[in-house]
C-alpha cells in the first residue's frame, strides 16, 4: 500500500472522510517522520490550502521555525505563521531578529515582512513596518551589501508613500554609497535608489557626505564610473540634482562650503567644483575665498591638477568644471587668477592640460551618434575655446 502524502490526506479531509483534528494530527506526523525537505514544505503548503487556524497549529509552526534544520522549510513556516497568525507571527519574528545568528536567514525573513506588509490589511502592518525599518537601517549602517541583495524584491516599489524617509536619518552615509556602488550596474536598483534616496537629500545631509573623505572619495569614483557610460545619463542626472543646491545657496550654506574647503580634502573640493557650487557663489563670496589665506583655493585647485590622483585629465566634464570656474573668476573678478593657477603647475603638467583641452576642442568623434552628450560637448567645447584664448595671452599654445 502506497504511503499517504499530504495532498492525499487533504483530499480525504475535503471529502469529509477524516475530521479536522485527525487531518491536522496525521499531517504533523508526516512532517515529523519525513527526512525530505520537499515533503515537509508540502505539509506546510497543505496547511495553508486547508486554511485551518488553531492554537495547536501555530505552536506547530513555531516549532518548525525554531528547529527545522532546513532554511527553506523554516522560511515557509515563518511566512505561514505571519499570514495566518499576524500578532503571534510578529512576536515570533521579533524573537528571531533578536536571537538568530544567521544574517542570511534574517535578511530573508525581512523580505517576507516586506512582501507581507504590502498585502496585509490587518492592524499589525505598522509593527511589521517598524521591524523592517530597523533591519534595513542595520543593513545600511553596517554596509551589509549581501543582505540588501537578498532583501531586494518588487515590494520595494510598492511600499506606501514616505516609507523610505527613515533612511535619511542615517548620520554616516557611507552605507548608502557602498550599496549604490555595488549595484551601480543594476539600473532597476539604481533608479530606485536615486528616486528614494538621492532626490530626498537635503543640503545639510549632502554636507555630511562631503565632510567625510571616505564618503567623498566613494561618491567621486561612482561619478567617474557613471561618466564613462554611453550616454552618461545617470552621471548628468546626479550632477544636475546636486547643482540645484548651488543655485539657491544661503550665507550659512556658503560658510559650510568654505569650512569644507579649509579641511583640505581634495575629493571634496573636486566634488564642490563638479556640482558648480563655487560657480554659483555671489561675487563677494568668491572674492572672499580667493583672498582667504586659510582657504588657499587656487593652490588647492592646482594641487588637484598636479597630482591627477582623481583622473581629472581623463574626464572631460571634470576639467570643464575647473575651467568654468576659472573663467568666471577671470571675467568677473580678475584675469590674474588664471595666470596664478598656471604658475603653480609644473611645466609638463601645464602642457598636458593645455594639450588635453586643445584636443577636446578639435576632436568631435567621441560624441558621434550620442545625442544626449552632444549638447554637453558643445557647451564644453565653447568653454574650453574661450579658456584657451585667454591662456594664449600668457603661454605659447601649439
């Protein structure tokens, strides 16, 4: 006689050949005596299909969650407990969060919470949301990229409005950038990250980014990677987002930018130039930073060019940011600052810089069939031509 399976047992129950109590007891017996993970999962699915909810069944599910040796079986039981016994299931999950040593298991439970939270109509939703937030915060703060990868799912796009605002409470933003850096090649995740995180940053939060050399460096290298794309849509998307801050700077914010420059983190200075924040200073503020002996702005700009530690010569837009600001100084304050800028640069590097600018002016093939970048190239070309014309007053340009 063939061994009875959970499905056959369910058929007997539906046909009323066995009662509810016998059905549950025999199903639990099959589970307890089975060495097969597939059979044990089938037992759980059969419980779900039968839609039976009793105290004994929850105790059974709880035991499975806590003791089954297979993670898939445990996760199935966790999902079923949360679905059919929301309040008890929530308490069980809190216990698991506090006691489990497996980061993979915790991340996968968090994913179950996210999916359940979207479909749940019960009063436990807020509690689920808070539990999930605490785990996501932990993932970001610990730069736990693998757990984020496990946690990711379509429910990310379905959460209620404002759910992701809690991520902006993180004081050290390196976790944002570690995760963005890891998933930068995944457009779906990138645009989620851009829409829910980057677009919601305030100026004060961005200052936290730039005040940390590790974070500023990571952000710079992310931009360097994105600038290499063809077309570099995401690069310009981030640049234009952060440039908006520069167009509406207050005196207090200008002072914060000055403080960042004084700290002499070259990554930060490069980003400030790329975001065109200095370009949007009023003339008096620009004069102040040029004349401030603590800031040494021109000297610091030349140090960036001299070291080329940021690959400044390999990225047209980064050169454009420096040149654009120097032109503003030259035209609206004093042309001598361009001469001062070049005097700080060794002859070999100066010639390389002029050569790079000259090639960009005459070479158009890089931008052929690239409509998105064509507009930016034409802007860059015009600026470089103007800059080289001024430079030619001081140096013999071949």
